[in-house]
């Protein structure tokens, strides 16, 4: 399992790609996708809605369970990945590429996000 070094990670297994324009991309990690099993449904936050860091903002349903989706940052949702809505299996097959979930205009980046190495240590423990 490889976690891209340029991303930041939450302890709830979401990743964040920090962009210079203030709009960041969010998805779940390969670790989380593997733990979920085959994702069959994605309920994502609505475009224009506001999310808070650490708060539930959607759900991912798999053949095993339904899991809450948490936002790693606070801000306004600017886009959701319609490809994932139409084909939720992208979360499993390409969690760091085509399986991203939503984009958010970040109000304030929290200081508790992990580096790739810190995330690996978190999941190993």
C-alpha cells in the first residue's frame, strides 16, 4: 500500500490534496477502501454546503457496512465527483486518482493532519 507523499491524511482515513488556490481535493485512503470492501453507494455533501473539520459530511456504503465520511477540513464544498456517484467502485480501484470524493474551499487548514509517514505509523498501531 502506497500513500502519496504530497498528500495530508486524517486519523479518520481521509486524504487531502492541498491546492494553492485554496480549493483542496478530498478522498479516502487505500487503507480505508480496503477495510470497507466493495463500495456500492456514495452519499457526498452537496455543492455549496459548508463542512466542518472532523464532522460527518456523507456516507460510503459497501457490501460489508455503511461508514460515515468525515471532512478533514472546514470550508465550502465546490465540487463533488459525479464519477464516484455513478460508479462508487472507483473508491476501491483508484482511491488517490479517479476515486476522489469532493473539493472544498478551505476556510482554515487544521494542524492535526498527518504526513504520509505519520499516517503509515497511525495505521500500523
